C-alpha cells in the first residue's frame, strides 16, 4: 500500500507540473530604442535568456565550461631518454640467442608418425549422415486477406484536404489569437532635408505600419501603447524606436488540438464512414 501511495503521489506531482506548464505563460520582449536591440525570453517569472547575457541558459553554459576538464599539455616527459637506450641492436641480440643444432632435442610426441590424422580423401569418401527432416509445425489458419484499397482519386484527395481545412479553421484561429502582443510602442520619424522626399517617405511608412497593425489585429490579440509617426522635415537623422511584448500559453495549443480532433471526427470522419457503409450495403443487395 505504501508503494502504491508513493506512485500515486508521483503521478499527481507529474500531472501538476504538466498542468502548470500548460497554464503558465511564455513571455518574450523585444525593443529597438536608441539604435540598440534588446530582447528577453522567459517562462512566467523565470528568465530563460536575455540580451545582457543573463538567464538560465547562460548559467548552464557557465557551469559546463567550469566543469569541462582543462586540456593536458603535450609534454614528452614519458619518453625514454637517449642515455637509457641500449647500445646493441636487435640483430646482435638475435644472433646471441640463436640455438645451435646440437642443443635441439626432439620428444617422442614430435617424432611420432601422423597416422591418426584422417586424410582429405577419407573424409570425402565417408558416407554423409542422413539429415533428419524436422517436422513442420501445424500450419495456422490463414486469415482472409483483405482486398487492397483502391487509391484515392484526385477529387477525393482534394475533398479530404478541404475537410481538414474546414475542421482546422476555428482551432487555428484560436491558436493565433492566443498570441498576445501588448505594450506595442512605435515612434518613427522619417527625416529628410528635402521636404518632398520627406513627405513621400512619411506617407509610405505610415501606410505600411498602419496596414500591418490592422493585419496583426485580425490574426492576433494586439494591445497598443503608443503609435506615433511624424515627418522630420529638415532633419538629417531619422528615428526608428519600437518595442513590443508577447505572451502565449502552451495550453492554448492543446485546447485547439482537441477541438480540431472532435470537429473532424464527428463532422467529417464518422459521416463519411456511415455513407461508405450504406453504399456497400446497397451494392450487396443489388448483387
């Protein structure tokens, strides 16, 4: 019972951690102010990485560097000194250790005739042992092979893709709306000494920025802080200051995935299967 309780507590703890991962948001910040780019990525209150060299990833990198062993110096201390090398050569030693013919003694085992060793012909002429035929196991009943499915036509493939698109329409929009862009700050001053060119640049940039914000508002959740675009007539340097923050929950993707599966199964998959079964029954009755 104690082991079961421990396992139950472990499962509950794992489930709680996974639930927190899905509920707590992932945060990101990016800014370009004064010609300097800054960023920060975190999970809830935990800083993962930032442009200042801080965060959890940077700490892990530092620990790995500190634990990594230092490379050893390639010293030749282990090499044998020249004074310790013997003066004699291997040929001289071989000559000194050579054995003369008088000292060689043979035993009875070495001088015995090799009569017991069978020759190759006797081995080949010996009758081969009969091979025992293994009894085959009882053959299992073969299952009836299902007829191969006919390949889908181009129209059926297009219809299948259209069903997937219809089922994933709302869930995909749910995922996109889960990206919350907030505290959006824009302060642009397109400058030019020529008044005509400055006015043209101001019109182009204003149209581009406001159309982009409208497109983002249709897909994502956008909350503006300041959007200011002015024409810098007579100025030499332009200003392009912008900043934005992002928040997203992983649980939104899980909810959207379950929504997509339920929509596809009950709206398209099951009705198609029922229709195919009806067509098979009608075809069997006509036969």
